[in-house]
C-alpha cells in the first residue's frame, strides 16, 4: 500500500472534514470513512459517551476506529481531537494527512444547535480548542488546505492537485 492510498483529513470541529472527505472519496473512487460515525454506530451518540464515560473513554474508541479506517485504501475524516492521541499520531505517519485549516468565519453558523460536547460555550470554546490543536495539525500535515477562501469543489481540486492524483 502506498502512502497516498489512505488520505486522512484532520482539522478543527466544523471545518468540513466529512463534507470534503465524501466529495474527495467520490472523485477518487475510494471508500469514505468518518471515524466519528463509526464510533456512533458502534457505541452510541458521542455526547452520551462523553456524559457517561468521559473524554478519555471516547478518545480510546476514536483510536480504535481510526486504526481500523486506515488499514485499506480510503478517504478518512477524523474528529477534531483525533490527533491528540500519541498512538494515533504515530499511526498516521504511514498515510497521507491533509490538514483543513480555516480562519473561523463560517464556524459560528456550523456550531449553532450542535451537540458537540467540547463547545458548550460555542465559538469561544471552538477558538480556544483550535488554537491549542493547531500546532499538532500543522506538524502532522503532508498537505495543508485553507478552506476559508474557496468552494468545496476548489478544495477537493486543490487536494488532488497537491497530491498528484
């Protein structure tokens, strides 16, 4: 398996990893896997996992979902905190990591009505979390794409162009 057989999208909550991932997977004719969706399917709603067992338990489930997702050619969207795990960061070195960055201008509307357990205070929580995680995203990235300044189609095209796909 080549490093570019598995493309993993990382970045902050609400940046569009799932939306970009689905479109990229269709363009490349590869399966799409959303690790948050895998955790939900196997263990129930994320906000319930946080409430019942805490963030540490969720991160363990996330590690398992990510490890499974990157074992065959696919486009994989991760949760915003997937890169917090040292084990996951080590595993991601074997695949291509695409960091979707943002200036945050579209995030407020995406957080409205969301059940994301780490952003109970809305955009202020989002900014704090993004600033904490940004250095990790940047250090992991094989490719960085700023999603703030272009359409979904342009984002997918830029990823494919930068990776020579």
